[in-house]
C-alpha cells in the first residue's frame, strides 16, 4: 500500500479512537491495543491492504513512517516529528508514548490503564475521556513559521493540562 494523505490519516485516527471510546462506554475490558487491532480488522474498509502494514495499529504512525523503511532488515523506523496530530506530551519532547525524562505519553498512559493489572471499571469514565481526547487531538499545522509554533504551543499547553488532570484523577482511584 502506498502513502496515505494527512487528511485520511487524521480522519481514520479520529474514527478509530471514537470507536474505542464507544467500546469502553459499552463495557469493554479489552486492552486498548487489542481494540485498535479489532477496529482495523473489522471497521477499516481498506483492511486487506493495510492489515499487515499498519504499524502499531496507528494511522498516524503509518502516515509519519511510510517513507521511513530503512536498512537491510526492511523494518519500520519511527518518524514522530511527522505525526499529523499534536499530542499533549509533545511539548515535553515526546509524542504518543514518551514524554520528558522518562515520563509516559498519553497513549502509553491509556495502555497502562487498560493493562490486565488495572481494574478498568474503576476508571472507565476517565478512560472514555482519555480516548475522546486522543480522537480530538488537533491537527499538526507546523510549517516552520513562528505563528505556527506559537499556535501549537498554546494547543499543547491546553492538552497537557487536560491530560495531567485526567491522569491524576485515574491514579487517585
């Protein structure tokens, strides 16, 4: 499969994460990584082409990394600065999985929340909010200009506040 457009990646990202939030609202206790794969297996109209190539079951990673297959092993290489959405942990020099100084990013926190060791029922409402937050992440409009840098900084600051508040509430339960 060839490159997907930024618009298609964002549209599919939003649809998948809203579907995941819906599944948690309906009572699912599955880990988020399994729900992502289930979405792609059953809901993605292009699944036959994408099923084996959609790295970590993420449309954004696929968009950012499709031209980043490097080396003799022909393995995917991350290219997070090309992610089409702005993650709250991005301002902390991270992306979906990592933040500054070993802190975890938003996606990694959701993974942690849905790990078999956590009781999803205790934080289901927060988990749904976190998934909706991921679905609604703003488009990365960075174009190198100071205006785009300032706009994205404001977006990230707002997202980081929301993310940290939800994480704190989940950890307190």
